[in-house]
C-alpha cells in the first residue's frame, strides 16, 4: 500500500477534508488507514453497573486510503506516490513533486 504507518497525510475527501495527520495504523487488506485526530466518532458510553467510566469516548475510525494524500517529508507538499527500483532491487517510494525518495 502506498500509505504506511507514521506517514503524514492530508485528507482530500470527507468531513476532515484539508486536515493533516499522522497515520497511526495502516490496514493494507482493507485499503484503509487510521489517522490521529481524523474521522473521529464520538461515542456516548453507558455506565454499566458499578463501573465509574462513562461519558464520551473519541474513536478514530479507519477510512479509505483513497481519501488521503501523502505529504512528502522532503518538500512538505501533498503528493502522489511513485516508485523507483533501487540498485539492490528494492522498491522505494518517491514523491512525484520533488522526485526524492520518501523512505
Ligand atoms: Zn516531495
């Protein structure tokens, strides 16, 4: 998947459009990501029995990777991700703006 854990991304769709955040988890099988502070669902939790906890819980919900763009850590701009094959045969992600390696 083009987006990985600890990447900084920009939301380009949905209610958090325009927000930036850090990827906390990438879910490649589902093509989804969980981003800090994005797509937060507020849940009112009920107090059960003697438990003292209750109130509002913030839950960060996974959302589609197609709704975010990677922010390049070199030029600091949202970019599409390209790939470059390194001398040792490994693939590295590159920024399509500045053509620097992202990894
Ligand atoms: Zn760049």
